[in-house]
């Protein structure tokens, strides 16, 4: 019986060792598949944002421009999304920061385009040119910045 118990113990240890190797191999494969999925997801996100261009305009309206006129100008700006096909979205807001680093800018306007070509088409579009003739004279200061968003994941 002693030999039989030894044999059983050896078989049990061998089985446990084999099983642990299997688990290690499985978890390695699982980690590798997880990393591959992350790379695929990140690649997809980068591809999704490849063509997108954000057109940002920071503005400070002149002090003498009444608030109802500013409201009309903002509505006119927002309406460009209905008139200019490459313009896909429009958002705007006013400064709410407590950091006081706005350098006098009070409003932000952000438009979304599918490509840099879309931005170029927008800039030269007659509706944009006409609107710019009304909007820009109402501004004391302005900054325009176009960028392609980059997705970053940890």
C-alpha cells in the first residue's frame, strides 16, 4: 500500500503540475489576445478620427455690441451647419472657468468637419464669407485654430 500511495501522490503531483502549466499557457494566450484586441480597438479609434477636423474660434465681442445682437450673430453662426454641407456639427459656449486664464476671450465656437478639404470648402463658401462680413466686425479679438483630434487611451 505504501507504494500505491506513493504512486497516487506522484500522479496527483504530476497532474497538478500539468494543470498549472495549462493555466499559465492559457493565461498567456488570454493576455496576448487581450493586447491584440486593445491594439485593434486603438487602431480603429485612430482610424475613426483620422479625417475629422475641429475648427475652433475663440472670440471676445466688442463692448458696445448689445447682447441681443450677439445672440443673433450666434444663431447665424449656428445656422451655417444647415447651409454648408461639409460642416457636420456646431457647438458654442461662454467662459465658465475659475482659473481666469481666458485672456479676455468670452465665447468659444467649435465646428466639426470630416476632412481638411471640408474646412477649406467651408472657408470659401459664400454663406461663410457673407456671415464673416457680419461676425468679424463685431469682435474685439479672435483666434482660430483647426486640429485633428487624437484619441489617447491608457
